[in-house]
C-alpha cells in the first residue's frame, strides 16, 4: 500500500469504523534532495513526514523509527532526551548543553 510515497509496507485494518494503522516508519526521497525523509504516524494517527538529514539509508531508518516512537509517546521523557542528544551527536558532532535545577551540595 502506498500513501503519498510513504507507508509502502503498512497494513490497514478496518473494523467497525475504527481504522488501525500498524506502526511502521518508512523512508522516501524527494527528487531534488540528497536526504531521506521519514514517514510515520503520530499519536493521533496523523501522517507525518520529516527530513532525517541523512544520506545513508540505514542511518535514516534509525532516525525514522526514533521519530515514530517519540511522536507516539512510546518512550519515557529521559529516553527521548537521550535519543535526541545521540542524534545531535551523530549528525553534528556536538552535544546538547544540559542544565539541572537540582540543589547543589555544599
């Protein structure tokens, strides 16, 4: 099944007016872009498409799967923070600055 270039391997199950989409991120490429685009559904089932900023298909798929897990709230907040930090480190070679409001021991 193909919907706007995405979800080539998703199955749709229709039961008594409820449409269930199997969670499966996929990739697509725009004609003039060197980057892969992640295609996935968010928590409300809305179709999303975001650039992965990756030219390597395997790395792009990893990013797409992480986008999907984050938007479907399948990861705890600390894991989302860690995942975004890892993506930034891989893509830009930099880390996010972190701050805490924990009281300092004197």
